[in-house]
């Protein structure tokens, strides 16, 4: 599995422009956060993490973040509540909604109506880096 992830990283170039791009990955699944970091850091992104919305908001207050990768289905406050809240508090931040839930396609389709800039099924995590580049270039 690791070899396949590494192969998918090659087409994605390092962060363009001055400075770096910081991405906050918000997911209650530690395994997903670890995988997202393993994909994004070699592609030139700085990654910080949060396991829930309270930690997410604390991270956003403490760090300059360019984009949030947000799980739509989490215990407590989920993405349905979080996307509009994040857009209200941090209007310039880009949000990529992710889901691996059984009806994840429904959550992801709703996410765009709530203000998410893009959405991605967790099964396609290998495309996260290029998707973030497109979202951040808008």
C-alpha cells in the first residue's frame, strides 16, 4: 500500500510561490489524518491536525491556515454544522470536505451548498494534493 501512495505523489509538485501552504486536516479517524499527512507533506504542504471541531477552532486561532480538509461525519459537531461556521469565522479559508461514510456522497453533495470549496471521497485520497492546489489557485 505504501508503494502505491508514493507513486501517486510523484505528479504533484512542491508548493508554488513564496512561503508555504498550511493545511489543517480535521478528522476523528487518526489513520486518515496520518495518511493525509503522508500524502501532503512530501508534496510541499505543511500539515497540522485536529480530531474534532473544538481542536480545529483552536488550531485556526493559533495558526495561519490556507485550507481545511474536513471530515463531514464526526461525533459531536460534524461537517454539516462546521462548514458554515468555518466560512463565517474565516471567510478566506478554503474547505475540502471529505467523507468515507456509507452515504458519503450525500454529505459531499450537501457540503458545496454549505460553502465547501471542493469535496473528495476518502477512497480517492491520493488526489488530495492536486485538488488542494486547484482549490487554492481559485
